[in-house]
C-alpha cells in the first residue's frame, strides 16, 4: 500500500529547500500560458546546449527513427524537442494546481465522444497513452470530468510524493504506485475508472517483447494486451498535443480499437507500437526522445547509446 503522509511531517529544515522550489512552481501556475511558453522555449534552447548526455540520446533516437532527414533537420528537430519539453515542464504547475474551469479552457478535446460513450455504457476503459511532453496536463484535464486512475513511480523526495498524490487525485481519481502492482489498477477499471495507461518506455528485458518501433526492435511491455484481456476493456488511443506558443493543448481521443486484444500478445504489442508511432509522426518534436527507448537490445545486437 502507498505510504500515508501528513503535511506536518515536512516542516523540518531538511525540507525547506523543497518548499522554496514548490513555491516557485506554484507561482508559475499563475502566469498566462503564452508567457510560460516563451520562458520554456528560452530554457529549452539553453538546456539543449547544457545537457550533453540528453542531447546525445535525443539525437541518436532521431537519427535511427528518421534516417530520411538530413543531419541538419535532425538537429533542428532535437532543438524543437528540448523547447517543447521545457515549455510543457513549466506548465506542469497548471496541471497540479489549476482549477477544473481553467483546465477545460486550456485543454480542448477531439474525439471525446468515444470516451463518453464507453463510460456511459459502463464499459471498462483503458486509454492507450504515450510519453508526449504534455501527458500531465492531458490526464489532469480529463480527470476533471471523468473518473481516472493512473500508475506513477514514487519520487525519492517524500514531500514531492505527498504533493503529487494530493494534486493528482484532487478531482476524485485514483493514483497507484507502481510497486503496488497491477491488481489495484484492475480493481479501479472494474469500478468504472478509465485507466490512463503508459507502456511505451524501455523497462528492461524482464517480461518485455521486442516490438518494432520506427522499424527498430524495441523492448516493450505487453501489459496493454493482457490488461485488456483480463478486464475486457475498450481500448481508446489518447494523445495530448501542445499547441504553439501558449495557445493551449489538445487531447486527441481516437476511436476504440477493433479486434483488440487477440490471442497473440506479440501481435497486439506490435499494433500498439504502430499506433504510437503514427501519433509521433504527427507531432515528432513532442515525443519523449531524451528517454533511452532502445536501451535494451536483442541478444547479439550492439548498444545504441
């Protein structure tokens, strides 16, 4: 079970720097979105030059996924990714502290009828989500109007853990720490909560299958297929787009997947990666390229990074 906290635990001097950082983040939530976007773009350009390790990972990923682009085009896309990532990071305080009315105003929804119809019919729902830079805002905007559940990895800082859990469930959702396992998520799905499910990062070889992603075998957890089979859930692809220069965000809900899951977990996982790849091609600068997506290689293959 998740550890229970009281805010009084965090009044000691060891947490004062954390409180100062949180205060700065809280102030960001009051700024207009165009100003946040402008500041984020400047920070992103700076981070591109300062974070050599992440720059290398990003450019390596872009080189193998978009070999048709010239080196100059790949470099330009990498810089655009750093800008988009910093802009989205600066907007996270809006996701944590923004009211439901502000989230509805900033985040428009396309294809919302797919989610609304499934929940109205009392069907179990899994939202197939990928690591685009604005997943935090997209998820919180949906949770303002729909029962949502999510998995998260507990940060080492206990104050941040307390804050994340407090903010993410403020509209009545459920938050499950990854070490609790999948069973609490299954219960939430059966209780009518839409599962905001991300399975597109390299979690190592254990339990993974190698499914093509941009034509490259990528270690991918087949959890979507298995959870959908156990719960008999409707699977709805759900991606969040950050609009240019503070114009807001768009949650894109695709039609429910047909004939999913099948009896072949590997086929289902391949299909999942194809769906995510198609979404990435629509907004390539906004995918989380600084993650080592191809860290785990099939036996005998050389490392990427």
